[in-house]
């Protein structure tokens, strides 16, 4: 079966009355001091990270003694150029990581020597009840090789958390044999992902996502900007295969009617390399889940009609809007320069 490749020309999603959940930041415990790293890990005096050596020292402390350090507060105090060196990542995190607008650049994710998912590649492997904000990761590289481990630009797993105002830029994230590959989060279970930016080339065995590969249970994915090229290695087959899919925002939105909010996200540009049936399996920016949310929002406020535009010359757009939903086409407009 020939492999299809499509380029996304323009997609702008605008939803009236959008809801963005916010989460307060719980106080973090003060840990024992880290040698050569300023601060005490409290929200008033977070550990100060000003160099690659500082970041490695912080990761080593958290990975070796998560009980003392995983719940602390950390803050970048300078831009950090890794110069193509490897960072083994942080296994588990439940504190506050404040990027303060600084950039970590030219960083290569490598495996950890500790933890149950040591081969998964990301800045974090798992975050729980954590906040990660105002961090830019520019020039990220990660490749899981022949292993079945996942890859992600920020974290592999996230549950009740806040990820906001972060950027993953100029990233190449490759997991040809791993199920999931994502620009920000491999798998989301609850929590808020908002106001982030992703510019990346992402390859996964089955599930490639611009923001997230999989989400469930009351998530909020809002106001994120994506420019991503996605590649799915496995053939989806003539009829498509559940679990073999790709989406610019969240390619598999789990249970979108279970209190989840997908709103205000914009796909600026990108392309998907996917083999097999396209309709319903590739090319979405949370498509069906987003339309269900729009319908529920309008009905709850007494509305009877939701109107939008789409490019009918792209066959997958026509199929989704006119056959899958199905919607009714009222007008045709000619595009002008």
C-alpha cells in the first residue's frame, strides 16, 4: 500500500467561551541541601540551576533519593548550552520546576541508570502533582534505537499536573519500535497542558502526537501551538487499526466526554507520514473530541447550531466533516491570495 504524505496548509481553531483550568501550586517540602547547588528546595528558596553540571547534579540527587528531592522546588537561573552532550533525565518528579524563561539548548536525551522505565527518553520520565512552567528546550534530540521504549520532548507520563508556558523547539524525537512519541507528553492522566509550543519531527511505532500521544480522565489541553512532522512506522491497514494513529494535538484523546477540555489549540503547520486508512486514524488535531466538546458546550447554552469552515479539497477534511460527524455544507468560498 502506498504511503501517503500530506501537508497541513492552515488550521485555526477558535471556540467561544473557552474554559482553561488553573491549578494552584502546593507548597513543597524543604529537602537536605545539595552540594554546590544554591537554595534549600523550598518555594521561597528553590534550588538554583545555572549550568549543565547543576542540572546533572539535581537529576542525580532526585534519581538516587526521590523521597528527599523529587518534591522540591527548582529554578533555572541562566541559559544552558549542553553542546550536544547527553542528559540522562529525571526519573520521577512531584515538585515545581521553574524555567524562568531560560533556554536549555542542544541537549541529547539518554537512558537512566535507575528507575523502572530507565530506557524511556525525556527530560522527565514521570511527573505527578508537579508543575513545570516557563521552560524552553531548544535543539532536543532523542532516539530509542531498537528498543521498545517511548520518547517525549518533556515527560513520558503525567498525572494531576500543570505544564504551562513551555516550549520544545527544533526537536527530533524518534522511537521507531516504541509505541508512543510526543512533543510534550507521552501519556496524560488528568491535569492541565496549556499555552505551550512544539516545533518538532516526531517518529513513533504506533502513536505519534504533537502535544500528547494519549490522554484520559478530565484533562485540559488548551491554547497550545504546534508545528510538527509526524511519522507512524506501523501500517494501519486497509481498514485502520485502533491504537495506530497520529494527531497534531492529541492523537488518541481517550474518554473526551469524561470531563476533558480541548480548546484554543492551533496547528500552525506540519505533515503526517502514515500508511493505511487515514480517516479517523491520522491527521487529527483532537478532531472528533473537539467537535463533541463544541456540540456539548452549545447545547448546554441553548444553542442549536455550530458553524465553522474547512478545506474541502483535502479529502480527509471532507470525509471527517461531511461523513463522520456528519455536518451540512451551507456555503462554498474561493480562496484568494
